[in-house]
C-alpha cells in the first residue's frame, strides 16, 4: 500500500520544520497555538520540572522515591534537574511509583498534544481526570453516550424525530424499545438517561 507522500503527511498534520541544536538534521514538530515550538533541551527541562512538582504534591522526598525506581537519590536527582534524560520506560515506571497519570507528567510540558487551544486542553484533561474515577459500568454508560453523540448530529436527530415522534424527545436519541433498555445514570451530581445495549452486543 503506497500511503501518503511525506509532503502530504507533513501538510496534513501541520508539522513545521525546525532546526534543533540537539539534532544533527532538521526535524518536524507540531507547533502549539502560540507557534513557539519548544526545542528538545527546554522540553526536557519542562518534563523534569513536571516530575519534581508531581513528587512534591505527594509530599514524597527524593530519598523515598528513588529506591522505588531502583536508583540512588543522587542518580534520581539527575532526572529532576534534566541532567539525565528520561526513557519512555523510566517515565512509565515513574507513573507507577508516583501513582500519577501520563497526563499529569506530560501535559504541563506539551499542552498542545491535548488540544489546539488552552480551553480545550483544560476541558479534555479535566474530563480524563473525572473518567479515571469511574467504575467500569459507569464508563460503559459514558462511552455509550459519547458514541451516540458522535454518530448522531442535529440533522440526523431531526430526521429520527420525524420517523419516530413517539419515541423521540429533546435530550434523548431515538431508540428501539425491544433492543435497548433506558435507565438513569448519575454522574458528578447530574442525572441523564442512558441506554444499555442488548446482551448480544455487550
């Protein structure tokens, strides 16, 4: 399969060519909304600061965290001061040892990966944080709701209402009574109707 050309891929993603002193050749990066791309050295400093702040929020000393990673305090300190660069594996281990989400450690260093503007970034990160606290059944309800919202736009809803006037009301998508069961879902102090799929599709 041929796939897109390199030029098309760069264009589609909105990547921008950057000359980074840490890299021998030009690289392509996704610029944040302010168009100021953080080069590798500064990015490492942001990640180091994010890790340090996550540890301090938990009132955990370096001397206590380092052994959880199989490191001496002096070696671990090199990660928090961006002297040593973190591998992906070490970053995952840090998430485990701190009880932190990847978003908590990475988003402060690269907000633009979570949205094209600060408002969307904040909303998405807040949603992710809320979702992590839900149990499996509630997550299934939320997924069902999001799935229906994504598939059914305003025009489609109007069409469904015309075809099924008895079954359709504002705030509720059309459904088949014999296939779906509606029940109340309580999330964050709010209540809405969610439907459970037939057992054969769960």
